[in-house]
């Protein structure tokens, strides 16, 4: 029986691609080879170079033990030493250098119970997730090491696991989410057996932080619709975000897929920035609960408010930072803003002040994507959006935006000048003054605001 070929010379084109490897990587490689160790480039960097893409990460594996790696290099960090990973700083790069290893059982569905260091590259590659990620480049020989047909799968753009997909997913359930993330970010054809092996309930073993990071990468993918549809069909989306059950049930009851498809279209139409993609995905999440028919007309009153509440719950569950949550929720809550083309400048200033000057452009982008996703675009709709955008831009550029931080008078000034006691009354006066300045920016002088404050107090205390 002929032995399967697993080592291949690079083609001329591939050799040119591999010239992208940074000098800092090559310096580390030289040190390891000079010390008589094996060293390979592994993971996504090999995949990307073969695709003629620029890798984001550079990972090396070697038969040098962690202590030996630390001894060879003057600038290291033991970032994952118990798993064999030492970060080596070289030529302004921080490179993870990991000892080749064999993984034991994954009893918790997240981490191997034991690891064993090895000198065999096969044992290091067989534990990896997908064939296109289980390739290694041998720096000593200049050969590509491919035990699992990853090079052929790269050429066919075929995404499948190394070995039995059920085993791979039971080892680490996050791989199911990574499967759809790759479909969203790369032009790949999914393997049928791999799809059939997905068991959505396994995702409960994974921390929300890890899920969040994979979802974020998926949402930024150029094929984001494909990734999200895969999450729905596999049951992963509702396992992670059960609030979407209401959307899918709503469409089933209406014998259509209108709401879910609208969300998908909005996501794909909006700029690929994470907070915008999340706002697009969540902006109409409140519609199923607010659906009603009045006088034969369909209404979703306050779905923006309810959607904002659901968005807060979801994003906090996924452990997003407070600032990020507030940014997305703000967009969801205000995406139904009503502003006529003939609105006064004061009304426009109020909207900008409500949403925040830093968020108004994003809100306009969400409205634009929402319009595109309706599929019912006419010249009047676009004229409205363009006109509102120009008017908001003009107000911002006029420098007439005033919030409490830019008032010519502060709460301390009010307390001192009007002999007030600190408390709610000071906040009420400041809110009143802000409203006055929104209508009349020219009022924003200390003398005028003090007089307005006196008038307010006389009429309201």
C-alpha cells in the first residue's frame, strides 16, 4: 500500500505569497533552527498566505519546550505556558510560539483535560478544528505539511472539520460558531456532514465572552447573511439569543420570513462596524411583542422602546462593555425618529442633543440601511433621507449645538448666584436652560441664562 504524501513543495506563486512573512518571524525561526529545533508556521497564517491574503496573526509551533523557548529569547511573556505557549517579542512583533502538543479528553467541552508535549507535527495538527487550518509550513525544508487534505480544500474552498465533526464539536463547542464565522468571512462551501454534526445545545458549555468574540467576527463578515442564516438553521442563534425565537415564530405565524429577512438585509446593508451591525440586527426585535391591527392597519407602537430593552439584556448577557451597550441601545431606541424635511433648526438640534452629536451620523446610517432593507425604495424616500442628512450636517457644522456641558453657566454658578441648595431643583433649572438654548442659541450667555433661571424659579417654586 502506497504511503500517503503529506509534504509538498510550494508553487512559484505560493513562494511569492510566503515572502510576506515578517522579518521578526524569520528572526525567531532562525534562532530556533540554529538551536536544532523544529519550527513551523501554523494556523490561519498558512491558510491566508496560500489564499494570497495578509494574515492578522502569526503563530509558530516547535518541539522546543516552554522553558527552552524562554531561555533562547531575551524578551518573552509566559502568556499560556501551561499549554505550551510563550509570547516572544521580536522586531516590534509579539509572536506566540507554542510547543507541539497532543490533547487529552475534553470532558468539559471547552479545554483538554491534559496535554502532552510532542515532537511530532502530526499530533499537533490532528487536534485542530478545520482542514484549512490544519496546515503547517516547515521552515527547515520549505515544505507544506498537509495530513488532512487542507490544501485541496483551500483550492476548492471547502470547509470541513479535521476527522469526525461530532468529535471536534464535542471537544470544543465554539467550533460550531467558528464554522459559520468562516462562512461569513470567507467564500467557502460548507461540508454537509459537518453541518449535520452541529448540536446547538452544546453551545451552553461555552462562556459568553468567547461566544461574543466569534459573533462579532461573524457580523463583520462580507457574507454576513450566510453566516446568520446558518446560525438560524442550525438552532445556534436561538440557543445563544433566545429572544430571536419571537421573530422566527412571528414569521411562521404570518407564513412568511419578512421580519427575519428584513433584519438580515439591514445588517448586510449597513457599514461593517460592529456597533452598527448589532444595531441593525436588533433594531426591530421588539416588533413581535408590539404587533397589533387597528382599523385594518398593522402597527408596532413602541417597538423601538421594547427593542432597546431587549437589546440591553442581550448585549449585557454577552458581556459587552457598558459604553458599547449604550451606543447600540441608543441607536435601536431612536431608529424611528420622526423629523420632517421642513422641521425647524431647533427640532433638529433637539434630535441631535437627544441622540448625541457623536451618534447622529450612525443613526442616519441605520435609517439608510433600514430604508434599503424594506425593498420599497422610491425617489421621495431617498430625497427625504438626503435632505434630512444635509440639514443635520448643516446644524452640526454651524456650531450651534449646546448641551449642559457647554452652557455658559453651571450648577455651581446657579447655587452661588441664586442662593440655591444643591439638589433636584438645580438639575431642573439646567434642563430648562438647555431647552431654551436649543431654541435660541443666542441665549447662551451667563447674564441671559441667570435671568431665565430667575424667571423659571419664580414661576415653578
